[in-house]
């Protein structure tokens, strides 16, 4: 089955800890994205990558880091510097940077 | 002013009724427009693109008014399964020259039996 997977579905972490969210796609898409969604707000872009070994900051990159060592993988690290990390995190991919974006099922992160 | 604005709702509509959502956008250079559907605690999925001439997909009709900078979504003969949040999405060129999607906050629709 082709698609985008994110794990875990629910994640709890203590304040002050870094945590890495996984995003994998087997669609052979070049571009991948990370968004966060908060109640009452639209999705906001954290980081994106148009091609392997390259990535760019989105609108709210502070406190986050990413890597794109493989085409199919785009992990997001939420660092302790992120002041309000509790949110629903969505990964997406598109065949090119201009193509339709397909979303993974999301990871709901709660910081205790 | 938000780049993309939607009425958050909720819209509680009886089954079989027609419901319409509007969305306004602030960037007059925006290129493409979409409606996404998001079920509770799930990921957004593309419902339909919005074309300048207006377009229809079954019970769903999308319209674009570039002069007034708004797009609309009409759902006819609403079904219980239409209950979801509908996200207005606008594609434009960012300050860095790449394409970016801007999402509205979504309009929540509940169809009542």
C-alpha cells in the first residue's frame, strides 16, 4: 500500500525533553512538509523539503529541526526550545513542490 | 487581517439541506484555491480544487471570485457523512519565491438526522 505513515499516533513527553516524530512515505515524492495544527488556527508550516538533502524553514521553525537524508523519510525533532509544543503534527508529501499535498495521519504530541 | 479567513461555525444543518461556506483571502496574487475536508482527529484530505469558471463534483460546487477575493463551497442534499471541518486553502508564492499553501481555520459542519 502506498502512502504516508507517521508514528507514533499519540506521544507524551516531559517538559524539557527533545522528541522526534517520524514521517515516512513510499510514494516516491520529492517534496515533504511538516505542519502543526492548534485549536482555532489553520495549519502552519514548520519546515519543508523540496528534495533529498535539502530543507527550508517554514513560518514557525523556531524550536524545531529536521533532516532529509533519504527521499522517503523526513523526521521532525521538537526541541526543548519550543515553547508551546503541545499540538497535532501533520506530515505531508507531494510529487513535486507544486503538486497536490497528501497528508499522513498525524501525531498528537502532549507535553506534560 | 488573516491571509485566509473562514467562518468557524459550527453549522448545524438538517439532512438533505443545502449549505454554503465562504472564504476570503488577502493576497490578490494567489494562484490556486482548494477545499480540503478534515474529519475529527484525522488528517485533511483534498475535496476539490476551485477553478475560475467554477466547478462541480457531484453534490459539491466550488466557485471563485477573484475580483472580490473569495471562494465558496456549496453542498446540496447534505448527508450525515458530510459532517466534518472544511478547510479553505490558498496557494501563493512566498517571499522566498517558492509556492506555499495557506490554510484557513476551517468551518465545522454537522449534519443533523
